[in-house]
């Protein structure tokens, strides 16, 4: 059951602000997962973010590099997983069940 700390949620809010400005209409959702989402993080824990976005015309590496630079305001280690919604739904995406179970949706674009 997700139970993120207030500190983790503040980091998430910063990420949402930066990513919505950076990716605009390309961004579908941002989900925090891992120890920070579960609430069992330590001082050394990174923040794991699943970023679902339209990556057409861009490589996920380009997106990650751009986003990492802009997320320097979050003074902790970041693990960014940037994929398309179709890739997330794929049976080959092994983290899907874990993220659906323990993830905390920080942002979801209205349809």
C-alpha cells in the first residue's frame, strides 16, 4: 500500500512542475514508485519516477537527459523511467504490476 512521506511528495510536486513545463502535451502521466512511494525509504533512497509520454520524434535518452538537467532542483538521486503508454501496457514491461500496485500517481493528463 502506498504511503509516501511528505518529503517524497514535495519532491514529486517539483518533478510534476518541471515535467509539465518541459514536456507539455507530450506528457501523459507521472507515477512515483519504489521505496519512496511505499514509505519505507531511507536518507540514501532515490526517487523512482515513471514518466509516460509521447516520445515520437525523440529518443527516451534525449528526454531523460533534458529532464534530468531540469530536475536538478530535487537534491536527491533520481531514477527516471520514460516510456510511452503503449510500452507500459505491453506484457513485456515487467515493472507494470509493481507500479500499478505500489505507485503513487503524481500527475495524469485529462483526456
